[in-house]
């Protein structure tokens, strides 16, 4: 290496042209690692980079991006659709898929050019990797050390169930469980009893003791001669049921009276995988913003050091610009706010506030304005926030102006839309709160909880949907999901949509179980 103006070292480019080989990937990884860890201060899991072809990427798309995943007909359906659209030129493929595991696995396309391989390694193997390892939401909810072993156990267990009970029986069970997957998570932190690597042993122990808690619960059912339920029995029943319960799959796994042990285990597998993905729904903007900012810094630094040519940078900037492009609201391509554009824009804005603050920045962000160390601030942000709190804390007036954001009130009781906030001091705060609310899962996902079970009579399961702002569920979707719930519970199910302000019932949905899942032979 030779010194060149300002202490920047210029070396030989990492590669020539678009072609690459495995040695190229190793050199690129090592050069990126030197910058990511040595200069940016990132903290990552060990990297495992897997090179895959088009068919494998399509397969990964179809099984929600997870290796070692179990089989299900819906994955084949997704594969066929994605393949048809890709072959017709109507859909591209991701350059990479990254798995939150230890080691962190990055799948990169063999069709990528050498420049694109450099970009995706910086983006996935270091940007996403750092975010997965350090963000508090992922620390609370995921087990990166055990997820791969657990997926291997899950795939093997479901394959055994197919051999023993038939593919049709397992498929019907998975259909119902997948329909309830978004209601199969604990939204608030709970103590993790053990890591996922011990799940196989725990599964065997569960089958041995044959649902002790379940048996305790149903022993509390009063006899025919009892007219009034004893208060202590009522309290014990509710304690055993952990009512009210937001995790519907957890409730079914533990208490559904007619499920066989193997069916409970399959429900557990589905809900554990749903919980694994739960943090990603809360950190989409931050996660992509972190990875995009990291790859942008690294690619520019590689160019400064002479490890990428001007031609490589032109190719990189073309791809990067497409990724962070934000169409205007009246553009035919507009489909909402691009998380890459918003996340990257906010990371660059924090960098600007730390290094070149304005008087406005000093007023809004006194703790970080002019600090001179943007990476320290960003590492703290990436560790301690999720999308909602990130917007509330760091969406600046400058970003609101750059994105031309404004707040429109759509009141169903009024004939016209109303512009509620413009670009002034009070308007910035309103826009900030309104945008943050769009990333709050309390507003984006319906709050549905199991509230009671009629153990004395018909064992009907009762759920409540707290309808924020009196917004009701879509009728067809509610009927579809409730039917799957009734099939798993084995008895009638009633869902009440309740106004949280007045506790008045706005609407009711009911379902009766069909045959197919709860057969006498367990199939």
C-alpha cells in the first residue's frame, strides 16, 4: 500500500471487471471487516456466507427466507408465483437474504457481479448483522445461538408427524396455525426458560407428562349438580388459563381440550417461529436504515482506499440510488414510504446533526448536535430504539421538509379531508407523532385476546377485539381466521369487537368447528 494525500492509502482494487471467484469473496469480506469493525466500531456475529442460485433464492423467498424450513403447500404456491413473475421480467430477486443467527448467515446470489457481492456483504453481513446482535428488541425476543438447531428439529419433527399421521392431517393443522401466526406472539417481554437448542429434549419431556396443566384445568369443571361456580375454582381456572391471553396459539397449545400431544407440539413450533420474526416487524425502518447506511459508508471508504474503481462506484451508486428512491405521493410508483429511503435518510440526518448542526438542530437535539462522533450516536440508536420510538426521538424538521411530509386528517364524519399539520413548530411535532404511530404495532395489528371459556356448559371460547377508534375487522378475513380457531379449539368460538372507550360491543363474529383437524385418530 502507498500513502496518498491526507493519509488515505491507495491500494490495488479488490477485483477487476464483473466476474468473481471464492478468493474474491474472501478478499472483499476481509477488507469490509477491517472498515466495519476497525473504523465504524461495529459488533457482529461471526459471518457465514452462502452462495446460491436463482432457484434456491426463489425457494428461500417462498419459505419466508429461512433455511431448514419444514414443508407446506403454501411455500410451493409462492414459489410458482414468484418464479413465473421472475421469468416474465415482472419481478426481480433480492441480491441477498440474511438470517439472524449465530453465526450470521448471508445468502448471496451467484448471478451478482463482483461489485454487487461487495455491496451485499457490507449491507447484510455487517449492517444487518450488527443490528441483529445489538438491538434490544432482538435481544429480548430471539435466540440467535439456537434458531438453526431449532429449525432442524422442527423440520424433522413435522416430517415424522407426516409419516405417522399423514400429510393431509399435518397440512390441515399447519393451515390453521399459519392463519393465526400473527396472533401467536407475546407482545411483552417474558422470562425465557431456556434456549432453543434444548427444545427437542423439552418436547420429549412434554410428551411424557401428558399435559399436566391441561388436566388440572379441566378437573376444575363443576359437576352437573353444581348450580353456582365456586369463587376459588373460578380464580384457579383463570390463573391456569392465564386470562386474558393475547397469544392465541400459546393458549390453544396449552389448553385446547381435544388436541393430541403432537398437534400441540406443531402449534408450539409455529408460534416460536412467529416470535422469532416479531422483532423484525417493529424495526423494519431502523434495520434497513442501519444496513443501508453501513454499506454506503463502507463502499465509499473502499473507494477512498483505492480498493474499488470509479467504475465499481458508478455501478454501486446506480443500485443504491434505486434502493433509496422515494416516489412522490402522486407518482404511479408510489406505494407508501420506502423504509430504505426513510431509514437511510434519518441515519444520514443524524450524521449531519452530529457534525454540521444548524440552530434548529441545536434546539431540537441538544444532546447530540455538534457531538462530532456520529457513529457513537448511531450505535446507541441502533441498540436502544425501535421504529416508533426512533421516529418520535429523531425525526427532524429538516427530514420532514426533505420528504415533504404533511398530516391529513380523514374523519369519516366530515365530508372533506383536513390538513392538520404544516411545516411550523407545532406542525412538526404533529407530523412526528402521526408518522411514529404508523410504526406502532398497537395501531397496525389488531388487539385480540382470549378473555373467557364457558367450562360449565358448551365450552365456548370467547375473545375480544379492542377496536381502536372503532375500526372493525374486515368481515371476510375475520370469518376465515375465526373458523381456523374454532377448528383447533374443537368447540364454538365467539369474537366480540369492543369499543375500548365505552366497553360497548360493536359487532360479533361466531364460528363452529368443522371436521378435519380433530379426528379420533389424531389426524
